[in-house]
C-alpha cells in the first residue's frame, strides 16, 4: 500500500476516493488497495505506457522541446473508436510508484519539454497529485497539463485545484444516447459540461506567453461523421456557459479504429464539409479556434 504520510490534505482525500474507487463518475467502488480493478482496469499503481517529448500536440503546447507526455494505460471511458486502444483498452504499460512518477515528470523538464502533459490521468489522479507535490519540492517549473477524456467527477476536480495549470478535456458528445453507444457513458454530456465549467472556474481562459500555453482551459473536440458528436451543441454550450474566449481545437483526424466498423454511422472519416461547418460555426460564435 502506498504511504502518503506527510502529503497534503487534498492528496490524502484523493487517495481515499481511489479505494473503494469513486474518483470518476462511474463510482465503481473497486477496492484498488486490495488488488481489485474497476472499469478502468487499473489497480493501486498507475501503468505508464511511455514518457517523453511529443511533437504532435497543439502548437501552443509543443515549443522547441516538445510536450512532455506521460501516457497512462487504462481509461474510464469505453470508446469503440479509440485510436490508442492498445494503451487504453489493452493497458500496455509498466507500473510506477509515486516516486518514479515524480522522477518521470522531472525527466521531461530536464529534456527541455514545454510542459508535463498527463495523458488519460483521471483514474490515477490521486497518485498524480502526490507526484506533483513531490516534484514541486524538487523545483519542477513546468505547467501541468491534465489531458483527459472529459468524463470527470466534480469532487475529484475540486481536490485537484492548484495541482493543474492547463486543463485539456475532450468534449466528445452532446447526446447521451450516442455517448452510451460509443463510449459506454450515457451521462457523458451532463457530466462533461459541468466538469468543463469547473475547470474553467479554476484556471480561466487559455493564457499564452511567448507562443506557449501557461495556464487555462483548452478544449478538444473531435468531429465525427453524421454529426454524431453533437458539435454545434458543444460550441453553443461553451459560448453560453463557459466563455466566448474558450480556446478549442476542432480536430479533423477521426478515422475508424478499434471496433468502429461495427457502428455504421462512424465507419468512415468525416468529409471536409462536416469539419469546416463546425469550425465556421465556432468562429461565428466568437470561440477561440486554434489553427
């Protein structure tokens, strides 16, 4: 069992939420400290697939040294079209202790990366917060990016306040029926929308200094064919309930992966008109569309 003696109260509370696990909205109550696993497929320690600079992220995250990505195996969503299914669904990775995770964060700083980019962190957020606390004692100076699927618990997010500099959630769907079919999360829209409001409350609009993001909210939205993502409703929500200055990356790289072929409406790439119509609508609404 991980010893969190001496850590802050938020870290200890996050640890308590992790076993029986209620860290994410599924609240599966797996006793992870006793070796049980829940929906995410991960036990007490995080599994890390890779650590290092990544140059394929948004330009405001990359810079000359790349974004310092730490890819966590497992996921609290069950997306049938997952492009990282070997990591998220098949959970390829090696276990890391809090101390090893802290060392990984410091390592990407030493390699000249622009930030620490935590990819799919939700289900291991307790140990991530503990590792961040350790690295700050060792002078980690980089912004922390919380690169998540958007299916987040408000209780967990509130405990993460102060640990995260840049929230980068996906906003996948505006329709619960689609979310149920494609990600096994019928409550995704309302959960995600409330989570994004909380993220924005904590960090505000995206702040860019010298071409690099330092703090704030950066939303990702993947355009799906047949408007399965409910893109226009997502944009309306951001403009009305979050901020018209919200930074958003409207992503055009969807392709059928993993089990997508079994779902006819998403068994093709979106056409150029489907993508451009979403971008044009966001611009009309005054949203900060990243190019």
